[in-house]
C-alpha cells in the first residue's frame, strides 16, 4: 500500500461516517513531534505513521485513526474538515483513565469541610453557566488548590458580590472614608473598582477566584456525587 496515495482525498474510505468522525476528532490533538523524512510522529503520546498507530482504535478497526489523520494533515497530505489546533493538554485514553481515577481518589479522601467547599465550586460552575466562585482565603482552599481539584481564575464582580458579607463590605468602605452609596453589594464593588482601585485590590486580596480544575472535570459527575451533601431522608413522611 502506498500510504501517500491512501490518504488521497479521493479514497472512498474517508467518506464513511466513522472515518469522518475520526477526521473531526483529529482537529484537536496534542501533536508532540512530526518527522517529515520518515513520515512518522508522536501524537497524544502514541507512535503514529501513515500505515499504523499504537492506539487502541487502530488495533481494533485497522482503519486510519484520528492520530493518523492528523499526521497526514501535518505532512500536508490530507485536508481536515475544520481548523486544526495543537492542544498540549490532550492525553491518550490510558492517561485520561489514570488521571480520572487519581482525581476521584483525591476527592474521596477529602474531609467534610473540604468536600463542602469543592461542592460549592462545582455547583456554581456546573449549574450557573460555568461561573467562578470567590472563596475567602483559607487553609482548606489552599489544600484544594495544592491537590489541583480547583484552579485559580480571574476576578469576577458577581462572584465577589456573592461571597461578600454586606456588613463587612460596609465597614470596609466606611473605614476608608469612601464616598459610596451603601445599597447593593454589586454597586459598592463596582464603585470601588472604578473610583478606588487600590482599595478594591486590597479588598479583593482577601479572596481567591476559582473553578473546578481540568482534572476534576474529567469525572465531574462522580466527583460531584462524592462531595455532594447527603440528602435529608424524608421517606418517613409517606409512611
């Protein structure tokens, strides 16, 4: 078989639905290296050529896998249906399984306070449009960051308003003699950010803005179940 001719766009195999899906999947992979001379590469930690790949998909079906399609694209031999990007975070299936199991194990070892914090972060992210959570700095938050169950993100005023206590925020404004109307937390914070940048940064420095980590999002349902508070048993009401 001539591998270059095989990857010619005229080959009817590439029109099969399963192959079209593999071509779409090839758009976002971790292309670690490509050797034009030998027409081989290292993609998602798999050894790839135009004839074979070390991944499970190729060993099962003996048809071009997504890694082979991406190699052919990188060599200029095949056109993919979209914009190809090099995602350095992409992992092969075995790595994903190991990472997923590791994150589940980390979550299962959390104490009740740590679970409560991780639950609040996941709930906000999963059920409120991937919103970040502002958390007061604490040892619990530091441990979750160290374990990479959560990760830091940028400052977000709505999250900060949710995390802020009105009485504490009012005391902060009064203590610094700021001419700000003390009505809504969001308005106070907006006024601080626009008119008193240094004081706003001082206030913000008490918080950490976080979202679930990429590792946690490998197994969001399982980890969410682990950290979710137990539901109150109301079955007695129906007896």
